[in-house]
C-alpha cells in the first residue's frame, strides 16, 4: 500500500475503488449524517465521484485535502480526515469521521495529531482550526488529544445545539521560520 503518511497504527492514503462501499457506508451512518448533514452519498457512484475529487485535490496539494485513514494492522479503511477552507470561519479547518465500530480506540486523536503536523509542512499552514457542536463530546476530546487548544465557545447557526467549541492548533515552526527569514 502506498501511504502519504504513517503514524503508529494508521496509514493515510488517497482513496481507491475498493474503498467505495466503506466510504458510502461511512457517509451514511446516522452519526455522520447527524454531525455533517447534507454530506452523505446518494449511491456508490456518488461515493466514487467524491473520492476521485478528493484524490485530485491531494495530487494537486489543494484544499480540501481529504484522506482515507487505514488501520495498518488490517488494511481496513476506518475513517476519513479532511482539511478544508472554512467559509464560515475564514480559516483552514479540520474534521474527522471514523466508522462507529472503531470509536473510542484513540484512532481519531492519533490521526488528528499526525495529519496536522504533516500538513503544517506539506501545505505550509500557520494554523488549523476545528469546530464542533458543544454536544459532540467525542469530537472535542479528540481535538484536545490531537494538540488543539480550546479558544472559545461561539454561537453558530449550523450547529445542532446552536453553539460550537472553537479550537486551534498552531504550527510552532511557522513563527520560527518567519523570524529567521
């Protein structure tokens, strides 16, 4: 398998045709539809097209930068991690979604930490933010374990509860690179 990045237990790679069913199922889980309404896939063909679009962005090093997250031990697609330009927050933002059967095993926080550090260098980002509904406890715990710091609680019309926690992770190398330039 050709990985863009590996962490202790996870491999990060572009999508392939074999991922279509798992990608489709993941995007149509009740948990995903609850936290990311309107982002589900209509059918397998829609999943394939979406994965192709994601792969094009990765090849071109443009956002959204969406990767398959695979369990190295089994080569099973267990999640998706996405870095994108947030229209609402005018910043580069991260989101993650892991299949329900792989929840509460630390995979999301391992992925969040590894991919943000990688993308700080790969895409030359100064910082990445994460927002999540205040009711999405698992997601804000993942953010904290991934090295994000809670900055504030904001009213947000798209959130199920009407409020989100806003987190940020700084590229500690960005400031030192600018100072030495």
